[in-house]
C-alpha cells in the first residue's frame, strides 16, 4: 500500500515536470518561429522533452534519498525534478546563465547537481557504467545508498548497458537500471531494432532481477521501484526495471515526426499517467482543493524558476577557460593564447 | 545520346545544390551503379539522416540497402568493416563524430589497421560518414570536429568537404576508394532549414558523376600576402575574413579538402608566394591540424616562413552557453586578427 | 507547353503540409538563380513551415525570370515565390 502523502508527492513532481516542460517549450520556441533555427532564441541547441515519461521519474525517485546516485540520459528533466535537483539553477543552466548548475557549460543534456547526486550524459547508455561505479563505492564503503541509471529502450542494445548489467550482477552491486520504454529511438520503432519485446528479459541473461511495468499506472511504477530499490538497499543486488512510457512529443524540439504514424501519436496523447494518478488521489479521498493546491504549487515553482533564471546574467566569455581541471597543472591553457605572444616576426 | 547528355549538363550548370543534396546525389549514383554499396546508420532510413545525409534514399533503394540499425555503434561499424573485407562497399554513419568513443576499437584497431596487419592482403573499402562541428550550442558531447584524432591514427583517409561541389566529387571518390575513408561533414554546411548555412557551401553541381582525387587541396581564393590554410566550415569564415581584409592585405585561402592524404605541395607553393602562414582549425589546438600543417611547412621550407599564426579551439571541451561557445570557436574576427598579426600590423 | 509567353507562377499551396496550422513559411534554399534554366519537375527551391522542409518543383520548363521571395524571407501561404518564362 502506498501512503496518500507519497502519492501526493509523486503527483506534484509529475505535474511540475509537465508544466515545466510546457513552459520550456514556449521559451525554446521564442526566436525560432516561423523559421526554426536551432541556434536562435533564449534556449539554443537541442531540447529533449519528457512529456509522457513523468511517472517513471516520480515513481522511482520516490524511493530515493539525497545520498543515492542517479544518472540520467539526454531526456533528463522529469528525473531531475523528482530527484530534487535545484530547479532554479537547473533552469538557469538550460538558459545558459552564469548561476546555472554548471555556470552554463553543460546545458540541458548535461545537468549535474552533486547535492542530490544527479548527473547526465548525452551519449546513449553511457550513464550506466558510472552508476555501477556509484554502486561499487556504496558497497565498498558499506553504506546503504543505491545508484539508479535511467536510460531509454533504444539504449539497451548498447554495449555499455549490457556490460554494466553483467558487472553489477556479478559483483552484487546496489544498482537499479530503469529503462524508459517509449517505443521509439528518434525515428526507429522498437520492433525494428530488437527482437525482444520485453526489455526486462535482458536481466535473465545476466542473472539479475528483472521486471516490467506500465507507467500509465504511476502506483504500479512506485510498487515495482520499491521492490527494486529495496533489494539494492538491502544488499540483494541489482535489478533491471523497464517502464512503459509514452513519447507525447517529437524526439527533440523541431522533430517534424514525419516518420511516426498519426495513430501512434494519438495513442500517446490518450494515455496520461498524470490524469490517472489524479483519479487515484480522488479515490483515496483527496479533495479538489488539495489537488488544486498541488497544481498551483507546481505552477508557482515553475514560474518562479523560469523568471529567476531569465534574470540571471550570462556567463563571461572567459569563463570558458575555467573548470577543465579542479587543480590546473601549469602549462595548460587557461586562457586563450594571445596571438601577440606567438606572433609574426616582421 | 551523348549529344543529349551534353545538353543536359549545360542546363545543369544553372543548378545549385546544398551540400547534403550533393552528397546524397553521389551516394545514389554509386548505389545505382553498384549493388554492393549500401548505407547503414541510426535514423538514416525514414528520417533521412538527422542532418539530411540520406534524404530520399530509402524511397529509391529500400530498407535492405538504406538500413536503420540499433544504437549499437560497435556492432554496426564493425559489421561494416567485416562486410567491406568481404568485398562489399558499405557506408556506415556515425550520427555525431562525438560518439566515436563508443566504437573506437572497430574504427582504429580493426578498420584502420587490418590492411597493414595483413600485409596488404586484406582491404577495407568502406566509408565512415560522420557529422561534425559546433556553432549551435549543443555543448561538449555534440559539437566537436575531432579532425586531428582521425587524421592522427594511421590507416584511414580523412575527407572534409566545404562546398557542395567538393562534397559530391569527394563522396564519389570515397565510395570508389579501396581503403577506409572517414568522410566528415560539417552540420553547419549541409544547408538544412533548421541549421542555416553561411553563404558559400551551396554551389553549382554537375548532375553527372565526377571525382575529386584525395590529396588535392583547393585554392578557394588567390592572394599574394598571407596564406590561410583551413578546412570545413572555416573555409567560409576564412573567405569572409579575406574579403574584410581585401583593401589592406591580399589573402590566399587554401581548403585542404582531405587531411589524409595531405596536399603539402599546394600549401608549400602558397607559402613560397606569401611567406605568411595562418592555419585555422575548428578542432582543439594542441596536437592537432594546426601544429601538423605548421610543422610540415617548417620541415620542408623553413626559409619561406616569415610568420606563422594558428587559430584553433583552445584546449577546453566546448561549452554550451552562447557567449562561451562564441569565445572558443574561432570566428571571422579571430582570423582577421591573426592575419593582421602575421603581417605585423596589429 | 502552352506555347504562350505568359509567365508561370511558382506556387506553394499544393505543397503545404496537411497538418500545418501555420500560414507563414520561410524560403530556405533556392537551387536555381534568376536567369537560370529550370526543368519542369526539378526541385527549384525549398521552404520550411513548422519545421518541415518542403521541396517546390518547377511548374514548367524555361527560364527562372524573377524570384519574388529570397532565401530566409517569409511568405504567406498562397504567395507566389517566383515566375518562370516557359521555353
Ligand atoms: C552513442 C550514441 N549514439 C547515438 C546517439 C544519438 N541519439 C540521441 S538520442 C537517441 C535515441 C535514444 O532513444 P532511447 O534510448 O529510446 O531514448 P528516448 O530518446 O526515446 O528517450 C539517439 C540515437 C547518442 N546520443 N549517443
Ligand atoms: Mg525511446
């Protein structure tokens, strides 16, 4: 059984993520209409939104503490929000501002918040090995923290993931691999890239626990994650949890999705884990007023974060030369070489 | 018949193409001529390549020859190596060159070395295509060119086109070449709607096939005072700088077009004329293209050199935020300044 | 060919993506220049609407006499992009 307050927390996280991304989308499109120029506007570069994935982030992270490690892939916002990443500084990072999590060096695919042990990588499946390393550290140090690697179903054909499963399994590490299966890897439908429909079966081949659950029911994700995270925390080894989610949008902003059948797009819109969880809340006796409160709290938090981020200064161009090392050895470029120093002799 | 073809090509002189369309035209031509040519990569079929590298090819050639593959770069790039060793002519695409790390063994220990290790009894006639470059705020994992990395490791021919005309001729040559060729196309030059190209890469392109031999640099602008040696996107930035400087300094712009083999002769001829060498590269500064070009000239013609400048990416990962990315990626102003410095007028 | 010397307009309405709500497009690329020869059916330009790129085939063989909407310029759906003098 799930306590109602936990359901409320999940609901708030999911609504926050949805509203956040709706606002990011507006900001992102500024300066990109009618001509979509990816380098224009207040948020340039790629932007991968996670509408339809929220229950995976919320249901899993509900069981995590600040000292548990999470690695996320290129589609990280909903997981970051559920893990408790500082929303203001995350937003400033996405806007490329000086007070962003990384001072504007990382951007939306590379969010790092060591306070809650959250990190991202834009290279498919490459967050898995570091999560195994975090699990290794926890085991060696005899703490009961766990590590969770999020990845897409397209990433489970990647060596880095399969090797990580094996290493985590053979060493009984406290790691949970969470596969967000949205049926698509950009334009490639799952059935064209793997013959195994249930990705959790990959677990069988490596001797770890596997489960698959449908995120339409956020409570089911919560339950499955409780089991997987609980095993890891109790020293019972790693798990692979595949969560069926839906991609409500294009792969990235600007994806015309010409490859995707209309029925599939429509189907993704029909199934909304947020609405379903709201119904669950009501069934558990939560009244309209409380739900409205949760929604408006999410709304205020999102607006506050975006307004704050947009007020932050841009980084100094010369900041680019800092942070290559924490302890810069001498002789390494820490500022642009002046052409005069190396210049001509006439 | 021949007459008609002549007429046809006269008319086609009026036609200009974007770089992506020119590449695709060459690939389609080779695929029609040779059943053993096929293309594999992520999102190359229905999507037509994230950077339009395979637009329209699926319709003509079908899924067996325009092949979407799982996100398993080691497996499919390695499969291209194996198929090439069987005598086929695979073209395999790495969506962003930044992902090379996932599959580097297949690239540099297998593809690049098998010919040599077999004493020349095995050859690997494949093309590895990869999108390169920054300037649109995609941050450190999606913006590199890595020209120097591939050119450094022996056994691969390395091609970097800067115009549609060159892209087509070089692609024909790459597919027909009996050795492995790494064909690196700059995203900013492809002529994609959402990533506008500068003026310059779109050129007239003959409809008939033609090859541009490897190791033939192209003097894109003649000049008497300073030689700029560069490649890719920076050919166009150098031409812009040359135009800006035209009243004071007569700049020659040499487009390398291939890094391996390197056309030192054209560079030396130019430096013999101008005495002033500026090398411009979008790759990292240290241990890279700029150092290599300057060392080659110094070795062969030290006496010709009055001044040397290099303009490259400083030794930092590429930052996300606009002010910092603009700072590190060489701009037209940086080139202008380096040319002036080389001439001793600051 | 009609045989008249009336100019033929290059139009986009029949190429407009079905699901686009947007009525403003942007010309992304011209593949032919003013005064150049074009062949019926060949893509002569490309426009973008709601991030979708669409090729526009030449409606006639002849000379591209006038380009009305240049690269990077916006236009309303239905607006003529160019005129061809049929040969
Ligand atoms: C090693 C590597 N290969 C390819 C890519 C390009 N890429 C980015 S996202 C993506 C699809 C990922 O699909 P999936 O894992 O299912 O995640 P989703 O985007 O569906 O959430 C690809 C191929 C990459 N970033 N890294
Ligand atoms: Mg997916």
